[in-house]
C-alpha cells in the first residue's frame, strides 16, 4: 500500500512539473509577443527583443530538460550514493 502511495505522489509531482513547464512556455510566448509588438510599434529598428527571447529561451530549454529529459533517481543510485557517503566519513 505504501508503494502505491509513493507511486501516486511521484506521478502527481511529474504532472505538477509538466504543468509548470507549460505555464512557463505560455508566459514566454505572451510576453515575447508583447515585446515584439512594442518593438514594431516603436519603429522596428534594432531587434532588441531577441535578447529577452534568447535569455529566457535558455531557461525554457533547461526547464524542459528538467521536466522531460532527466531520468528519475532510482533506489540503486540512492544506495550507491549512500555507500559513497559512508566511505567519505571513514
């Protein structure tokens, strides 16, 4: 029963992480569309919104990697790290 609760908690955490990522993407699109509009209405000279798009875009890519690219930590990895920590103490 405890295993089912843990699996459920992990699934909920993954869903929350995905939801947070999608919210980040929507905010990215809306804010950057607004900045492009401001740029266009102010004379469309040097395309300064690219700096915001690039900086925030790096953050979006890293967020995507965290949500979709990283594998969950396994029990084997935890045990290995615990053993490594024991040898550091000695």
